[in-house]
C-alpha cells in the first residue's frame, strides 16, 4: 500500500466526513461518489487511479459497462461497480447480480460493488453456491468501527488483492473464533493479550525500570495501536507518543505538542525523566502506553 494502514485509516475518516457533510450530493450524484469517495479510497490502497495499466473506466462487457476494471499483470482482476449513496446495495440485490453477470460472462473472478459508504466484495462464480455465499467481504464505513473497516478495505490494496480470497477467509475465521471465545466467557483483554504473547514481553510503561531497550511501542486509545519508532530507546518511545498526539490534536494544542516534541528531541534525557513524562501523558490524555522488549 502506498500510504500504509495509518494512511488508509485517515482516508476512511476523510471519506466518512465527506459523506456526513455532503450527503445530499452523494445521494443523487454517482459521479461525485466515484470521484470524491471511491477514487480517494483506491488511491490510498495503492492503485494508480489515472494509470490505464492499472485502472480502466467504463470497461465494456457483454452485459453492459462496468464502471472500472482493476488490472493486474495485464489482465482484468476485478470489476468495480459504483452506485450513488441513495442505492441500498445491502437490501437491493439487483446491482450485485448485475455485477456478477459482468464478471461471469467475461471470466473475471471478483467484483466490488460500492456506493461509497458500503462496500461488498463478490466472488463471481463457484459451483453450487448462492450469491450470498459468494460474498467475501462486507464493509460499512458509517456503521462499524474504523479499525475494522480499515482492515477489511486493506485486503483490496494493490499489494494484497491477489490474496483476497485467502485473506478474507482467514479474517472471517478470526472473527468467528474471537466472537465464540467471548461468548464462552473470555474477556477481550485476555484474548488480545494471548494473541500478543510470544517470545517478546509486552510491558506497560509503569512497570519499566529505565534499563530496558524497547523493540516496539504501543498506545491504547479505544484499542491498541503500534507506533513507529525512530530509535529503539525510551526516548524513541516518548517521541513516537508525542507524534501520535500531534496527529490527533488541533489548533493551539497541536502547536504545543509540536513545540514540546522539537524541544525534547534535541535534549539528552535520563530514563527516569522519560518514564515520568510518559506516565504524565497517560494520566492527562487518558491513554495507556506499553512497549515490546
């Protein structure tokens, strides 16, 4: 992916904001949906939207024209069919069946149907299966957590889409297993800790002594997120946390975080001072910080 998961997450946020702000436009204008929403997401997924070797608009089939064809290795890998936001593509199967015909009659294995907010990914043909059984992914940008919709959309990236079927199957299996274990009484924190467990230790900052060398940093704000480290040190962790806060702040608060970042970046800091600062950030921002050793 050109911008990575964080860039895709930001794109999804921008698209949701556009929908909320300009809903009346997208309810009636399919072209606006294509240009403002669909193209924006595919670009963030690494597709060169203006490159005919990767994306062809208005691709002709025996049953009509697909809005876009996604090209891999010189061949059409998937068709993309766009609708305006006023088309309920969840309840109305007609657009999905139309997309299925485009794919089936040209031997294209996958189809992607979207109105900008809802995305449905279809396997065009499989003997003995119904239309609903061939749906690989459903994404609803407005009605599901952004972490979930971002992860599912990432399977459509240019770098991952060739493994679309395998990855979507693994993701469904993971969701079913996770949900099943929660029903059996296992808490989310316990399950996530189990998944994170390995040869390395995952340690909250308030348990650190200052002599540790962190391999990775994590922040918990409505879910754990990995932070990129500029250096594998406690100072690197502090700077990574400040960069994360900078990306979330606005106005004067954003400028204050930038100023603190630039000041601390140039300073030599004792480990004890760094740990104190991280604990203050946890308390003031209502977040949790941990490192992997």
